[in-house]
């Protein structure tokens, strides 16, 4: 989660919210979550919008 948060430039809590809300796919391994790198890139690409 820390790596994903750094990559997305958000807090770890935001990543947890995205995972639990179903917006960011993740796999649970034991007590931790694993988020595929492609899922992060896809999410960021779809979340982008032109503000100008």
C-alpha cells in the first residue's frame, strides 16, 4: 500500500479507501493487500481529466 500511495501521490488511507470501495482492484494476501501495477496505471489514466 505504501508503494501505491507513493506512486499515486496520495496517503495510504486514500489507497485503502479506493480498495475497499472497489475503485482499485487488489488481492488480499494474509493481512495485507497487493495491488497490481497495471491496475494503478489504469486507475490513474481513467481518473485524469483536463482541467483547462
